[in-house]
């Protein structure tokens, strides 16, 4: 299932802020289904890689303690207008997603 | 449907099993593991010190006032605690966010390879706890702490 991945960029404090929002349950593996008393299996994003014009600028590791529908933000200085921003993520079940935009 | 689920489950176990072998065999230094794969041992650690050690390769930290944590003093909902970290330090290589009283303290971390020393995310907190933000700069670890009160927990339920 393709999950919605959104990127937003904006100028902030002399740098470009990149915000990524992924539509993802981020299940911890600790919650229980109230009816069946069974644990809901963990399902969360583990890696998120940020690239600008093909160059990796940041590599985030996410754990189950990140809220569902994670919103992750980073800032990069000296990004030119029109530069391409590419995000890829993958979770513990092998699902992945990507999104691309220009500054 | 059932068989498909079983497939993905098996695949997942094999992949994570390999990562564990690579990490324990001593072939890879902790920092290299971080760059290549998801730092499983750090995320699975139940104790704060151990988790820091598994992520950064050392648990020796010094307090720093150059790290700024922007977060609410009191969070009504522990499932969504917005957190923004920034620092004036130079040569920042990585930032790690740890919640002291969560079942596994490490919430998230980021390796910076060109981006400025800034990171924001929304995290879950089981109960009122101190947040430790660790910044790796020039090979040294710096820490800043902030206590956040949680009215309703965000882990389990």
C-alpha cells in the first residue's frame, strides 16, 4: 500500500527548512487489541534519508517512540532555489516510500 | 491474505537477524553500523546509558548549554509531543533524542552530513520524564535535559 508522503520547504532563519509528513501508523508493538487481548504487531518507520540535488544531507533513524503520522523537520543552509529535495523512507515491514519536490 | 502476511513476516525476521549478526560480530564499528543500517541494539536497549552507548559508542557525556530544546513543559497527550532541537555548536555530526522513562529510551536520532544542527519531530512519551538530547560534535557527546509532564501516556494502552 502506498502511503502518502508530503514534503514542504520554507525559508527560516537563513536556512531552508524541510518538513516531511508520512501517513504511517507507527505501531509500537506494545498496544493490545482490547477484544482479542493480542498484541498489535510493531510497525514503524526506521530510516528516513534526505537528499538535496542527489547529495545526502541527513539520515534519520526513527524508533517506535515517534508519534504516528510522523512529521520530521531538518534545516539545510545554502540551498539554492530550484534545488531538488528527495526523501526516501523504509519501515520494519519492508514498506518504503519516497517523495520529491523543489525548493 | 494470510500467506502474504506470513511472507513479509519471514522476510523481516531474516533481514533483522542479519543486521544483528553484523553488529555483534565486531566487523563493523558502531558508527559505521549507524550509517549503513538502522541501529537496532540502540533502539532495543531498555536502559538509557546502554542505549546511548549502543548508538554513539560511548556513554560519556558532558552537559552543555549550547543545546536548545523547544518542547512543551506539560504535554496533555503523551502520544504526540512536539520537539525541536537546535544548537549553536559547530561540526555537529549527529543528534539523538532519548526519553528516560520510556520502555526503550531512544526515540529517534539523526546523522547530519550537510544539514544544519536542527531537528524536529513528534515523539511518544509513556509518562512524565526527562528528555535527554545528545549532540555529537567533533567526536564528543554533549547533553541537555528537559523534563516534560505528561497527563495521558502515549505508550501502550
